[in-house]
C-alpha cells in the first residue's frame, strides 16, 4: 500500500501563491475568483493542462490536453490527458491514456496534439522528440474508445521533418488532412486508414496575404507561429493558429479549399493571461460554438504551468470569428446534472484541495482529501427532493465526514455522511446518510471534514429521491 505521504503531489506553497498574485496584478485576466460560484475557468484545477484539443462524439465533448508538470521551468511534458463533459461545466477526469512510453521510439516532449474519430476508432496525433534523431516527429496512437487506452498505431513516426503541433481534419468528401508545423506550415493527405498518407508533405506558402505580417521580423515575415487548428464550416475552411512570438495571440485565416489559398482574417484572441503561448481548439456542441485555449490562470500558473479554459462565441453573419477574451467565468451550463444516477467523484466543475488518481477498480477516484477541501458540481437537478446520499469511499486512516451542501462550500447543509476507515486507500465501501432540503436545481458542494492529514478517497456518489 502506498502511504499518503508518498502519494502526495501538488500543494500550493506560499511562494507560489505570492507569485500568482503578482502575476494577476500584471495580467488582464484575474486569478480564479474568490467567489467560486462565479468561476468555472480554467476547466481543470487538479493539475496544470495545456494545448486543448476538443472532440465532440456521441453527445459529449472529449477534451484532449497536455500536462505541464508542477513547478516546470520548461515545457516539461510526459503525458497527455483526457476529460469529458455533456454540459460544458462539469468535467470528468479520464486520466492519462497516452504518454511518452506508449511510443517506444519517443524520448521527450509530449506536446500539442489532436484526436479524431473515424469508423468507431480514435486516432490521436501527437508531436514528440524521436530518440533516434533527437528531432520532433509526429506519432499516431489508436484506441477503440475516446478515453483509450491508446496504443502506438505504427511503432514508428507517421511523419518526421523536425516540426510540431499536428491538427487533423476530415473533409466532407472523406479525405483526411494532417497539418502541422513550427516554423513552417505543412499538410499531407491521410489515407482512409488514418495511419498512412499519400504523396509527400507539402509546404503551405506562408505569405503575408495568407497569414498576416509579423512586425519587425525578416526571418518569419508572417504571423503564423504554431498550433494550427483546421476545420470547415459551411463551405469555408478555417485555420486558427498561435500567432507571433512571444507572447502569442490567436489569429486565423480562411480558404475556399483545404489546401488554400489562405487569406488572413485577423485576431481571435488577443495576447492575454500570463502564459506566453496560447493554443486554439474550436468545436460546435449542442447548437453553440466553443473556443478552447490555455493561459496561466491557476495559482503558480505561467508560461510552463498552463491551464485550459473555454469561452462560448457566435460567428458573425459573414462567417468571421468575433474577438474572444479570456474570462474566469467560463460558459453557461448546457442542461442540468442528474444527481440520481451514479456520478463519478472526479466529475468536477470546481474544486479546492483535492486531486485525482487511477482507481484500483478502474476509472479514476478523488484523493488527497484534507479537512476543508471541497468539490463543486454545477446545476444538479434534485426535483421534488432527495432523501439520501450514498458515496463509495476508501480510507487507510480514520476517515472523516462528507458534508452535503448547496450553492456554496458554506451553503445550507442538507446531509452529513460519516466515513470510517476501510483499511486501505483502494478498499472501497459505501456510506449513506439522510438528506433533507435538497429540492430544485442547485450547485452541489461536497465539503470534506475531519482531523489532520488525508481523510479518505471518493470513487462515486449518487442521491436517492
Ligand atoms: O505545449 C508545448 C508547446 O507549447 C506546444 O506544442 C505549442 O503549441 C505551445 O503551446
């Protein structure tokens, strides 16, 4: 059994907090609001995330990200992560189904990639350093589910020309394209198997007409820097990319075909948010359009400790993209959450203090719970009223209490469940307690209480009506 001390990972230090407050003073984007009900950006608070790549599949948004290690002073990234949501505010942590070890030939740098679905299989294109050459190459991993597990589809790079940041797009005629590049911009036509290609990689001409003018640079005359995100809307093709360096902003170009010619269209998101990189990802979900990006908004956040966030937007009537600003508010919830079915504890709108880990029985659980930590789940529809609350818990110590509260971590207390020691952090047992006063739709807060040290883990919970 691993002891809680060995399991311990990030706890924000006073120094990190001081740095965060200093960064907030310099940044147009505020740190997470002290009023948690108002703050749902960044999407993930348990770890630092970067380089968002959303995918809509079967009524859910799957969000593929990189993972900036705590305290990084470079892009020290070893794994990719997956999250999902059906309401855009409560996000389920699916852990890391892909990491550098998946690719036997990869040395380091689990940087910006994108996953797509084709014929029920999921293909995740990622840049890594090829150990044999010491240069960036693009690998492709495949899985039977959007949350993995992913395996190396080829056992070697798909493409290697020393450039990064793949984006993949399947056109309405079925032809798939892989685009990537920094400092250049490339594309190649993927075959229907999604793991091989036809022809040779082709360089997209980086003209100022196509990609804007970079002030004061003869080496890189256009604004294109990295992180392309290519998609089609109606008959128009969009390439949204990280522009200029450094700090980057997000810009875009459009074209009448997937291979151009591209016309520069201007800024999507200005330079904001105390990270000198940014990275776009755009999807439509349940009738609205969403722009994913990253910044340094978490405590301790910055250029190498980034966090993924999302804003809702509406295209202008002529198809152009309005300027989008970073917020800490996030996006409106789409629908409500059903508290009467099993909900994973790692489905979180906002939290303080807790972390997640792989559960012994599969999936993830919430752990590292200490006195005063809490999890917020937004918009739980209790209807005419809940009568009891059940949670699946494990504790190698003496346990503690789960306070079931509404609309705030100190909001009305509608139930309290006592958790006893179960003999191990992965030795699971169910606890139930009566609930009274939970009617209608509310933000649900699970506030954890007890003595000192780690109290217990939570795998899932549900209410009874
Ligand atoms: O996350 C590492 C690198 O930083 C990505 O590949 C770039 O797009 C930039 O976000």
